[in-house]
């Protein structure tokens, strides 16, 4: 099957993103030349029965893999929705299935094979996107299905329309990046996954993703900053920078990651309502920018969290993987960030059983994990990916691989990374609902997951919470107060020069500031004291104020609340303990309060007396 570009003769370039090209005639009846026994034969694709009006069908989208894939799916969903297609989570009611695939591990590709088989059995038209078809376009499992390449997501509407007509379409070849301003339907409306580049500069011997995503291609700083401005205006509360290697950003266009991060931070609201999360980065490309990265991670609106894969604790295995760094360099990255960034949290990855891994190599990996006791370690067994150099290497016996994976997992499970968090007061940003349907999910500045109980109206807000208990994978908190809930009329950090962690409720020195001065509760580097931005207590749903404002009692209650808030403003000389104790405390009754309440009670007494008098008269008349 030819790429659709080969069929669209004379359409030219420069088509706007998402624009539907006139492809029916070209694809529907285009004759193909086939050779059999040296004889060329012409075949014609038969027209299918008259289809429904384009844009009226329902699409089911299934996504596998990383956050970059999730972003691609959201962009494709946005374009389909913009052209009228309905989106459904129920595959049975959908007219077409779209599968966005991942090629990192064999299990994810096996899952793709399963869902394709189910779709064929259900006689559903299929469109396959993502890294599997881009990196392995000739797979037998992809025969007879339409394909969208990783850099062709802005043409998804064309592919879906033609597939629904019964045509097989393949879009794979392209040299330009999709636009960032395409329509988008986010899986979580409070989280924007922002791809900053595609591909990477590495050549890891086990990696199939490079075959799909290709060499490094970075978006410009201006285009990314423009996207950030737009999503903040849309009400997004978290921006995740995503790519195959965030640290390599910009090396193909003459810039670097710190330049981009500083430009983005300058656009974030000063009240801390929107947070930035930096995506996965390999050690080689941040070593030369470590202090600059640490400086940015200290910023109040940037999570103090970084995913830095190490893959092995053995230098010989890292060399066989062609990872381009040593264990010592990984340790330098971790040690430097933990020293300079208060509350720094680091996640890493480990591959167990890479070809040639000896017991000594594995022991070094175990020692490395024990040394740092990181809260997040993603452990996986080695899976040979077809077409990669590692697939041709001598494999470690599968039973040994499984045993090593179990052993390392047991070591990791023995850690208690959140043991010292209980009792602390932290600011969290709430963006999701837990799978139990009861708790809301928030994250601290260090990206520790905190589960709290509260109304869904708290979604998209930040709050001060007290950690009441800890688990292995998350902690549980009790909401003290809810902070800023919107970005309206909030200035950005464009003129904000300080770079330190939010130290409200903390007397810890800002390790990344030049003078190492302790941060007071009202210092500029912390924006403002959280109590000054407090708007609502947990027990008071914000929506209730609108209803109660129509009554005198509602006005009275809000007046009491506002006076309490004013009296709760704290000076910089007050200690952390007093600030915590005063959160939510009610102030003393003022003379106006007493007079107003007395008037209300007197009115109620008069009304009751009047009713009793009328009742007694009616009884006496009888």
C-alpha cells in the first residue's frame, strides 16, 4: 500500500494543519500495478457502499506507552472532535477503532496485536498510530489496516475518513513537526502534556523507539512559550514537558534546555496556581547544565522532581547498552540535585538481565539502588526488540532474568521513602481523582502523591494539607485550607528573578540562592504567605457562597469569614508554628457582629411571638 502522499498528485505542500484534502477519488479508484511472474497487472480498488456523512461517526481511541504518546492521542482526538466525530470509551459502540501504539517493550506490542485481532473479529475499521507502525511498517499484524505516522498526527481526519469508506491509507513519511496549536482533547483537563522535541541523539543498543521517532527535532522556544500561554489561559494547572530525552532539547536548533525552561517559567502565574514538571532526561545532556537545572527546579512553580534513567549499576553493561555515561556520572547528577534542591525527588529505571549481565554486574545495580533508596524505581526485564543490536547479543537465561527482577523488586519494596513526612504541612496541587473514587489526588512540590478527601470542586486548586499517614506509594493528607483556584488577573514571573523552593511554612535555607539566606514566610521567593491567598475552607464548598449570598444570613456569614481572613494575615516575624496553628482559626466577635446577630435574634423572637398570639386568638374565638 502506497503512502497517501504518493497518491495525492498535485496537491502541493503547505496545507494547514488538520485541513482535509480532497483524497476520495485519488484513493478510492487509483489503479495499482502488480507484478506476477514478470507480468504487470492492473487492479482497481472497488468503491464501497455509500458511507455515512463524514464527521457523524463515533471513534474509540486506545493509547499505549509514554506521555508523548498520550499527547499525540489528545491531539488526534481534538482534531476528530473538531470535525464532528464523537469520541467514546466504549469500543462496542464505536464505528472505528484507533490504536496508538508503543514499541518500547514486547508486552505493549503484544497488547496491540490483541486489540487489532479483537477489532477484526468485531469487523471494526482500524487505524493504527504511534511507534510500532512507524518503526516496523511491514509487520504482518498491520496488513489491511490504515496507519498514521508519529509526525502525521495532524492528518488524522483524512485517514479516518478514508478508512471509514473502506480504504487502506498509510501516512508515514514527513520531515516537519506537527503544529502545537492543533485542537486537543485532554484526558485530564488540568494537565497539558507538551512535547518539546521528538527523537533523540542517542543510539542505545536495546531501543526501538529511535527507529520510530528518529533523530532529534526540537520545537522553537517561541512556539513552546506560545503554547504555554494558551494552556494557562485554558485553566491548565500542570504542564508536563515531554520528549524521548528532555535534556537533549534544542541542540539541533542552537539553544538548550535551561534557555527554554527560563522562558516558560517567566510565563507562569505568580500565585503558583500552575506548576511545571520537567520530563525524563538522560544523564549525558544535563551534566553541563546541572547548576542551571537545579536553579530552575528550586523555582516555586516547578516541581522538584526529575526522572533520570540509569538502567544499570555496572559500567560494563552501560557500555554494552551504549548509554554514553558512567555510573559515576549518574551519581554526580543525583548528588548535585539533591544537594542544591530542597526536597528533591528523583525517579530512575532499571533493566534486569541485559545480555552479558553477570552476577557481579547485577550486584552493583542492587548496591546503587540501596545507596539512594529512591521513592520511584521502574524495574523491567530485558525484552529483545527486533532490529536492534541487543537482539543479536547472547541472552541471559530467562529464569535468571526473572529471578533478578524479583530480587531487585523485593529490595525496592523494602524502602520506606515517606517515613519522615507524617505530621508535616505541605502545599499540594490537586488535578485528579483516585481510582477508588473517594480521594482526590494532589502532589507536593517534590511530586509526592497525596490523597485527600474533598469535593470535586477542589479539582484544579492548590491547598495546604497536613500529612496524617503514609503508605508505600503515596501519603494521606487532611486539608487545612484551599488556596488560589484560578489564574484570573494574576501576573506572570516575567519580572520574577528569585529562584528558590517555596518556603512558606518552612525556615529551610534556599540552597540554590546565591546568598543562602533563610526564607521567611512572606519572602518574595515564596510568592506570598499561603494564608493571604486562602479563599475557602474544605467544609465550605465554593458554590455554596453564590446561593447564600441571596440571604441576609449568607451575607452575615461571609462578612464573618472575610473579617477572619483579614485578621489571619501574618507578619514576617511570626513563626512557622504560629502560622500553622492560626490557619482556619476564627477571630473574636466584633461589636458590629454582636449587634447584627442580636437584631436577627430579636426579629425571629418577634415573629414567633406574633404567631403564638394569632394562634391563641383563633382558639379563643372557637
